[in-house]
């Protein structure tokens, strides 16, 4: 693996975009280039963190919050209904 290929893989590594085979190859490159590799990975991680901080927050579509809360309520109601059904079943067996 060339150092340039290692650098390309390092950029993908820090964002979690390597598959298992690529991670294995990356680990070999990391061992091969040692301290130089670790310094490059640190540099990429710092750049990635600065980039993330530079992004401006944006407002979601107005309907997004309403739909998200509706899904949360529906999931909660389904869990409560399941718990109620299990409680009734336990009572029918005398397992209060």
C-alpha cells in the first residue's frame, strides 16, 4: 500500500466508511507507516471536528417535528398496549 492510498483510506476511516476488508488493509498500512500514520490520522480527526463545528444548524421542514412526535406516541402506545396484554395474561394465570 502506498502512503497516498493510506491517506485516502485514513480519511474514510475517521468517518467510519471502511468495510471489514478495507479496515484490515488499513490496519496493515497503519502498522507499516507507524508514527507518520498516527500523525496523519490525528490531523484528519482534527480537520473533521473543525469541519463539523463549521456547519450551520438548519431548521427541519415544519412537518418533521409533528411526524416524529406522532411516531414516538404510536410506539409508546403500542408498548403500553403490549404491557397491558401481558399483565392481563399474567392475571389470568394468577401471576399477579
